[in-house]
């Protein structure tokens, strides 16, 4: 019992999320069992959340440093648009994309994400612009580039071979997009828990001055973190391209709020220095379960979902402040 209490005190957000998840699942079982508890519904959930789930992993890393990344949607849309243009170019006159070009597209996605993240990281680490302003500015810049590239219209006339593959289900059961998310989540977990990167990240978020005096190259660490976030967002953009089978400058505009909500709900402190990937992953799943459940009530308009997310975000931050204040008094 003592060990359980100790684990609870070190992971209160995780237990709260588990409790909310169980309660929500019970509520849906009582009210909308036939519509919610279907194989197709859970398969759809598994295929849809990797888009903002991948972005959330990057935002989590940045928030653990005491910063934030608000450029995730801009990076994702720029990636999807450039990929659509690249696919058209690689297909040539035949209009058919060869599987041999798929690795090239993946490399381009990673490079786009890394470059966008590096730009944000340089603004934060070298120019010393506050992260919220730097990444918001980068997001607007990238959105503007997207508007110029597309003229504000959606790009849909491009070869769909790769997007069809990503949108497929292995054996008709397991979504490919879920496997992409799992692979990235495992990589981030390995970086945080099995390398010195995680320790350095938490130290940097706790006190940049202490981290610098300890010999850490804080500027390089920040740039590396924002580059990783950019890569996560770029992969999210590739998932969006496979979902919508088109690319546009304003797709996924609601994901910025959702990623911040997920990361805060997952137990990552907005002040930095605290957070675990397990809480963030559970928050990703919970958010999608909530959205899917709300959509099962026909009398509740989908327009209320953003209102609910905003209220939940404020409530989560208030709870984090109150519980954090209690721990500091204890």
C-alpha cells in the first residue's frame, strides 16, 4: 500500500487520467453502448489521433524545457503541401508514384521538419525571443508560405499511392498511421528514459542557469529539442495528407489548442522541468475518446467541442496550480 501511495504522489496526473478514462467509458457504456462500442469506431479513433498525437509529442518536449511550440500546425501543413507537390513531380507524366520514391518522400518530410524546428530553435536559443512569440511568428510565416504555394485552395490533384498506403489497415485491422505514431512514441520514450537527453531536458526546464553552470550546452539542447518537435509535426502533416487526401494552408487549425491541452493534461508543467510521456499518451487517447463520445450525441453540436476543450484546459491548469501549491507547502 505504501508503494502505491508513493507511486500516486509521483504520478497524480496519470491516475487522474486513468480515473477519467474509466468513468467516461462507463458513461458511454450506459448511454451510447451500441454506437460507441463498435470495432469500426475504435479503429477510426486509432487511425485519427496520430495526426495531433505526433504533434503533441513535440510540444511535450518543448514544454519540458519551459518553452512551447505553437508552430506545429504550420509545419504540418507546409510539409503536406510540399509533399503533394513533390509527389506530383516524382510521378512525372505517368501520374503514377513508384514505391521506390517513398523513402525519398519520408526523408524530405524529416528534413522539412528539422529545418523548421531548427529555425524556431535558433530564434529561441540564439536571438532569445520568448518561445511563445517565436513559434507563433514561425507558424504565421509558414502559414503564409502555404497560402502563397496553394493560392488558398486545396491541393488534391497529386498521386495517391503513398497516402493510400498510409491510410490503409494492416490485415484490415491495424491502421498504418497508428504504427507510425507508436514508432515515434517509442523513439521519444527512449530519448527521455534511456539516454542523458531526458535528464538534461528536465534540468534545463527546471533552471536554465543551473543547467548552463553544470556545463550543459543549453543553446544546442534547445535547438535539438525544437528540431525534434519539428520532425514530429512534419510526420503529423504526412498523416494529415493521408487522412484528407489533400493539402491546404488551414487544415488542422484546432490542433494547436488540442496539443497544448493534451500536454498539460498529461502532467507536463507549463513552467518546465516536469513531465512523462506515459501521461501525454494517455491524454491523447482520452481526448480522442471524449471527442468520439461527444459526437455520438446528436443533440450536441460539434461546434461546442472547442468550447469544451478550452474549459478543460483552464481547469487542468488550475488543478495543476493548486496541487503544485499544496506540494510546495508540504
